C-alpha cells in the first residue's frame, strides 16, 4: 500500500475514534465477554444451533447486500461469519457500549469485534452468528496489507510477525507444534526420573561449547559478564553436589554468523545423568528422537534439506578418523595443516579469523557431513577438538564423545564427562593457548569449575540439542521456525513519516542527555586535573631515568607514535595519549612482579597526569583485571604487544618496516614467531576498540616507517 494512501486511511480512522468517543463508546475496553471459540461452533453446529453465544476476533472480511451485512471474524481457532440484519441488531448504546446499524460505518477490516447472537446457517449453508449486539473492542488505525500473501521478502514478513500470523493464520500451527515438541521432550525426561533445574544466563566465565560469546556489563558490580553459550558447567556442578538426573531448557546465546541453521539466540535442552557413560546416553537420545517423532508427527520418516531419513531404522556409527581418511585422504593425527588447508580451499571453503588445526579438521568433517542423511552417530572424535570429553580407555587421542548426524547436519552433542580435575585443567590450558593465538571460540579457563572437580564428581554423561531438531522435522529454516529471530533494527518508511517529529524530539533529547553527561565528565576531569602536567621533554627524561634498556625505550616511543596517530584519528587529546604510550611500562624495570603498579607510576610522575592516563596504563595488561572504559585504554592494549611484533618482523627483513599487511599478519598467525608476544591481548583490545586486525595493521605500517633508521 502506498505511503500516502496508508497515511490518509490512518487519519480517517483516527477521526472515527474521535466520533466513537463522542457517542460515549470506548473503542478500547478492558474486557471482552467472549465465551466460545469460532471453530468449536463450526465443529459442533448441531450442539449450538439456535443457541446464543458471544464470539470475538479480528474482522478480516466485510461486505454489504442492501440491508444485510456479512463479515468474518478470526480468532486463534479460525474464522466464523457474522450475519447482520437491520431488524435484528440492537441500536447504538453508550450504556451497553454497542454499535447499531446507523454506525456500522465506524467499523473497518482489522478491527477486533465482539458479537453476541444466535448460531444459525445462511441460505448458502454457512455456519454464522445472527448478530444481536455488536461491539468494537479494539479499533485498528492502520489497514491490513493488501498483498501480504504475495510478498516474497521473507525478512519483511518475519519482521512483522503480528501481520504474518494475521494474514496467514495457518502459520500459527507450526508454533503450536513447536510448543508440543518441547512439552513431549520434557515429559519424556521427567518420566525417566529427570528434574528440570535453572542455571545462570549471565556468567563470569562462559563455557561448555566452542563459540564466541556476547558480553554485557553489570553496573552495580562493575564487572563484565558473558551471556551463556551452554548450561553445561553449571549442571555438572550440581552433579558434583549430588543431583543425578537433571536438565535445563532455555535460551543460549552465541555471537556467530546468521545462516539457515544458526541463530544468535536459540532455545536448547541439555541434560546430565550421573553414573552413566556416552553409550547409555546414545541409547537415551535414540529413544527420545523416536518418541518425539512418533508422538508429535505419528511417523518416524522425514524429508528435510534434500535428505530423507527414518529414525526407526538402525542408526549407523561413523568413526571420525576413518571417514576423514576415506573421503579426503587426510590422517588427522599425522598430516600437516597446509595439506588440510589446500583441500578446503579446493572445495571453496574460506576460513575467517584465526586458522588452527582444530578449525581445519572440523571444516574437513563438515564437507563430509553434508552428504550424510542419517540417522547416524559420529563417534571416536579427537581429543584436541573435545576439551570437555573423557578420553577413550587405551587411546588418549580420541574421546567418548558422540554427535547425532541427520540430513547433513549435526543435531546434538554428547559425551562421557571429564571428572579428573588435572586432566580437565590441562584441557582448559590447551584451549587458553588457542585463545591467546586469536581463536575467540576456544573455551575459557574456569578455575571455579576445576575447584569443584577437586571435591569430586561421579562418572556422568551429558547431552544437548537445540530447536534445530524441530526445524529439521518441519523442514523450515531457523528464522522461519522462530517467533522473533534476531534481525537488524529497521523502521517502516510510513512509521518514519508518521512519527518523524517524535523520533526527532527523542533523538534530540537523547543527544542532549549525552551532551550533559559528557559535560559533567569533562568538568569532573577538569576539577581533578592538575593545572599543568609535565612537558614532552620532561616525560622523556622520566623514561630515561627509569628505563635503561635501549629496546624498551624504543618500544615506548613506538607505542607513543601509534597512540598519537590514533588520538588524531578519534579526535582525542594527542598529548595525553602520548603520555600514556611513553609511560605504560615505566615501572617494569624496577618492579616487574607487580606490573602495572599504579602507586609506583603515580609516585614516579608525581601524580601530575589526569586519571584517564593512569587508568589507560593500568588497563594495558588484561591479567591485571582493570576495565578499559576509554578509547585511550583500548587503543593502548591493542597497540602495546603488536608494536613488538612489528619490530621483530622488521629486524628480519632487509626492507625493515616497509612491509605489507599480508607479511605482518603471517607473523601474527605464526605462533612460533616472537612467541612471547601475547596475541590475545591484541585481539581483546581490537574487539573493544571495534576495529579489525587488518585495519589495525594497515594503520600502523605508515606510523612505524618513521622508525626505519633505528633498526
């Protein structure tokens, strides 16, 4: 519908609301007296024939034939026809809040109506309500769209789910089934002695899966928290506490790419069974899948994503190493990473971010997986990609882990859990190495969980699957199978026109608030700021006094140059950023055991700098645990370690600092080169700063060329 037409209709309907109020009729009452669903009347017509009922729903059609009026109202159950005769319909009454024949022109398609009347059939035999009293219980201001059914843009339909369900009511049946899907799943577990428990959504350390988490901030505690990517580690804490059969159901959050099978927020069920291993869980999973399918769909055979599978069939077992060797020629425990990468590139797979053996092997498997219809269990999964799974007795290289493979995809993950605290700690430390090398999806070290294991946890097996299983049963995409999937925020053009002034006022108000906050911060800084802080020459003299090593002095000056360049880029004070760069390691020579040492740094500089300089210096080492709330602090963290990488690379090259991004990035990814440089610190700083590694390296190449003669 054209914008001008919609806006015109909207104005007309707003006038109708004013006229209704003048008649003493409230177009938005608080209660309806509906006492039966539309479909119940149609299904049981003989039972309700000639009886009075009160129905309600949205008006979805309206037509006139002389003094007869017909319309269909739609509730959750379906549609029923309203049959209106002039002599049968009560007159308009403000006392009873009803609409008579004379004021039917106030009614439009899209309005929610309540009708009290007699169940009958028209001459054409359609079950109808001969209306005695008619009420408007919610007046629509916008007209329903004319061409919704022909709309090809799925995102537009999903963005306005309320219209999608109104115009395509049958679509609601998908989500009725989804609700039953989860009910059946939970009942299956409860009937086998499981209890449902809750675990935190906000976590200090997130784990239980390989995924990049979302980060938020707790204002009162002044600490960053992660949105959970799994409920695993908290459930296993409860197993250690004496619970034996538990499950959680709720949302998980993973900050990864959008696809037909992946959403950033999705619902999952995850369970843990004490005194059981992965073989016990494989049987439980198989029984559950068959039970849900036969109970909800009355069948076990499905076609989805171009695959056909029958859950009643025997489930084959696929050995991880063997199938990779058969299909790709790769021995995952022997062959080098370059050979793996070549196969992936030949198959059009492009890997972003940090590339390591774990990711290479996983992506090789995914090439094979998409050809498998299943149902199948993938077993004997390597230890190096299974940080939480118990090793197989007699073979430390593989684990008691399994995945369900159906229709070319993984539909769940389970294993025998590690209960040896030393083994688990070593696995975590291996993952920490990957994180330091730039793998943001590697798992975090959870010392609190290790402490729990030291008190003892019995043998236990866990399993988890998400709503992806439901999407596959229904053969729909993740977004189609989710009520409100995450989308980029956008406003309808008509909404922008209608509410333009309000939106501008709100924006101005928010901008005004921001300006007031910034002004307050500025004044606070001015009040705390010394009248005069040391000159650049004085800062260099402080550097020479406390830093004796020539390279460390050069390092400080290189960091300073980078900080000045970034200060100018972001419109900040380059003098303060220069000081932070020169002084960030000023305490390291004499007090390396407590670096950075705020008390010593303030003492050395006689506390003559603004607090933001000291805060930036304290934040440049993540292990110190200081939050970085300013761009100065974030830039210093991103710049400090990478400066050493540039220097080490330049020393090896006849061209020195005259290098390409590709060259320095290759050294960044080579963990054996300048191995003392903490890559993870650089990545953390870049994430906080909101720029990519490539942008960072390209920006700094020109900055560091000025140090060519100092090599």
